């Protein structure tokens, strides 16, 4: 288990109190002005209070407000520490690592990731897959797909840890799909395991025994994503629809936007351009609302591309779309998205000369 340990400097290990103080100072200066009064004057810390802060932080993460999320998670860790609740300290540590990763504050991300691992090694070795999941998420977001496969090797859903292990298998499946020319055979084991896991998660939800119901939408999205990568668009549409419904009911904004985008891609491939345009538009609006500008621009550009191809536009309409697309190029870094926008601009220019 020691092989998972992150090699941080001795200074970080010997200054836990200092790092926690730094974390809280950063939060105080950058986030406290927007916090509700109940967070500025929290009730006596206990497990219930820690869980409440944790839920608030997770909600802020879904909205893309990572600074507020870090504030909530730090309060959660403090409450769990004073209650000496080990499981809670693990969850709050890993939540802080995720928030600081999104904030690109890497020294604090690595500190909290290592802190979670230290607690697991010392007091709760059975929780190691929770740490693996946090580490896997970061590696996937950094496009380190070989590392994702290492951290998820040998994971099975089984009867225990269904929520955690379903997510680990989901990341393993998505990582495999990033390599050239994926085939249905190369991902069959993970895909079949995940379909089985989805049914188990639904059963747990119906029995009110699931801890994190957002897992259901994520697993459904990954199954849809897999079918879309393999060209199975009818199946993909069905999975994206199921996942959208789950995420919509739970205010999982990022998941909802991802599933609407997937529905747009599936509808477009199934020759339903009007439906696709609508899905892309709705997806872009949510992405923009939660601060994911580049993803919003990607979805909006796809909707505009469909409109340009499907409708006879007058000069004013062409100029409006052209101006909007040109504006997107000022902040989009993705080569793929820029290329799509430039093709649409080229099509508009061709229309103008005819």
C-alpha cells in the first residue's frame, strides 16, 4: 500500500497545522465574504455539522464554485477532526484535494491527497479505494491515461463499495477509449461490469440505501459515452437520456450539461438535426452558467454549425453568427474546437459569395 504514497517534501509532513492554517487563510481572504452567516459562525462541530459542510461543498463543486467548495470542505474537516470521526476526515481530505486541483493550487491539492492517504494507512486501510478514486479523477483530468489504468487495475464492483468501485471502473473504461481505434472487445469486460453496476445502483436507490446518488448519472453517462465512441448511437442516446434524468433530479449541473451534449451528438448522428441543435443549445447554456466557457463554446458552435447547414440565412443572420464564432476564437484553446469553428466560418463565407 505504501507504493501509492505521494512523495511530498518533509516540510509538508512536519507542518500539518501550518498548512491547515494556510488553507483557512486563503479561504478567509478569497471566499469568506460570500459565505452565509451560518458558515462564519458555525454551530458546535460534530459529525452532523461536518456532513452538512461536506454536502454544501459538493453542491458548490457541481456549480463550479471551487473556492466556496474549498471553504466548506475545510470546515467539514475541522468538524470531523474535533469529533474524531476518521471516515469523515478521509472524505473531507479527498474533497479538499479535488477542490484545490480545480483551483490549480497544486501544493495544497497534493498535501490533502497525502493527508487522506496517511489517515487511511494508519486507521482505515479498507478505505484505500476512496483514495484511488480521488487520484484517478486527477490523473484522468490531466490526460494521464496510463496512470488511470494502473490505479484502477483489478477493481471489481462486487457487493461492497459499489459506489466507489463503479466510478473507478467508469474511469478505467473512459481511459481505454482514449487510445487509438478502441474496439468493443477491448472494453467489453468493463462495459459489462458497469451495466451490471448500474442495475445494482438503481436497486440501491429504490431501497434508499445509496450514499451518493450522483454516481448513477455518472455511470449512465459513461455507458453512453462508450456506445458513442463505438458508433452505437441508438444505445448511446438511451443511456444519455437515463443519465440526464438522474442528474436533472439531483441538480448535478455539470453532469446534466454533459448528458445534453451527448444527446446532441447522438441525435446528430441519427440524422435528427433539429433535436441535436436544441440539445447543444441547452448544454451550452448550462456550461456557460457554471463557468465552463470553453465547453459552452464547443456546444454552442455545434448548434450554430447545424443552423448554418440547415437554414437559408439572410445577410444579417450570417453576420451575427460569424461575429459570435469569431469571438469564441479569442478564448478557445482546443485545436479540435477551433478547427470546427473555422470550418463553419468558411461555410458562411462561401454562402456570402454565392
